[in-house]
C-alpha cells in the first residue's frame, strides 16, 4: 500500500468536536429561517448514506458523470497531460476517481475530506488499486484554503471536484470556494468540475426524494449527528424530509419540516420551531452553459473544455487558473 501519512487540518475542541460544526449549527438554528450548511450532512454515517443515494434509480448525476469519465478519457489525457498531482475536494469514497487517474497518469493523489475515517478508508482502498501512486489523504474543510502536503507543493496540479457539489452553495459561497481552490492549487493549475444541468422539475425533485427513503434518512441523519455530538435533544421523529424546486434560484432545496410545535436544546442553548417551520439543510443549484461559465470566471477559473453525458443531463468542465488581469 502506498498511502502516505495523512494531514489533519480540522480544528477540534477538548471533547473532539469540530468547532466549526458547533458554530454553524448554533448560528443556523438561531436564524428566522433555520439553516445548516450542507457539508455537515457528511459525517461517517452520512457519507455512507450518500454513497447509497448515488446507486438509486432516481439519482441520475452519478451515472451521467461516470459515463463521461468512462468515455472521454483520451480527451482528458490530451488536455490535462501526465504527471499532475490530482487534488480531489470532498473526495468521499472516491468511486469515480480511478476512472480519471487511469486516464491521465498522475504523479500523486491528494483526497481532501471533512469525514476523517471515511477519508482514510477510501484512500487506503484507492492506494491498493494504484500501488505505484503516492496517496496523501488530508482531513480538512475544503471550504477554506488548504495547505497541501510538502511533497506535492511544486508539482503541477489538477483539482477534481465531481458530483456537482459546487451546486450545494449559493453563488457568493461558490465563488469564494472557487477562489480558495485557486489559492490552494496556484496559478496554472487546472480544475475538472462537475455541474448538474437544469431539466424537468419532476426529474430533479425525485432525485432528492427517492421512493425508498434513503435521501430522507440522509437528511435526518444530520439531526442524529447534532444530538450525538452537541448534546442535543431534537426529536428526530417529528421532523420530515422534503425536497422543493425553487425555479427563481434554479435549485432543489432540502428541508426538515416540523410536524408540530417543538422545543429543544443543543449545546445547552434552547430553540423552538412552529408546526410547518423548516430547517433548510441543502441546496442543489442547476446550471446551463452561461451560468456555469460565469461562476467559474468569477472564481478565477477560465473554462477550457466541456463534456455532457449522452442524455445531456450533466456536465464536466475543465478550467484553468490563468494569471489575474486587471483589464479586458
């Protein structure tokens, strides 16, 4: 196995709790529209549930993106070249990663993920599949600039951000993330990023509200995590999962809806919800060609190439961090 010792960049308190998690939850529950950033859905249990979601018949993005990665390898190789260090942001189980690594012959692989145990297990599995490839797992919140392992700092880099995770963020946060990725990877780096496309509302909503209830379990797992890690007593059974299409914002929203008036505590603080009030847990923005290009350009990335699956449902875009310009 060729997995190198990983870095841990997540700040935790004396009880081992991620301090950013606590701050985001307490701040989010105090808002008039309660909201918790989607990245906190991905503890170890949440990460595994999401992998289950990717195999559901309603959830087309993984199949569409895998099709592109499988069929366009030669084009990736021609545009990306060999010898780049691949930095995957929010790597999860890295199931799509072997398709990319096989195509471009990288010099190293650096998976970044906030779920440490899930990250290390996935990194070890991938290292077995590519025994000659150095793998440096980094436990970190990739929403901020990440210090990469010293061994790969001077190598040319390719960021990999599949799955349309960029769509989980409002435009301001997405641009901030793209800029921090640019700082992490440096001028001249490339970025291969997945973006889901606007399509029929029924198709979109069912992808986030499957018949088997796996996405509902994924959503309510956030409450179980809060109760476990932040000494909460939120009644999970009185919150139900709901997916909504918000056309003006071109996004699917996930909410947890209170079935009745609730009072509960988290980390020693009291909160209340009225019947029908929601906790907004995730956005999934959808794009077209113009909006995806504009988002990348605002984040400091110049689009170079774009691929769609055979049904036109999903896009993979290759962009480059060009030197900044102060004028047209």
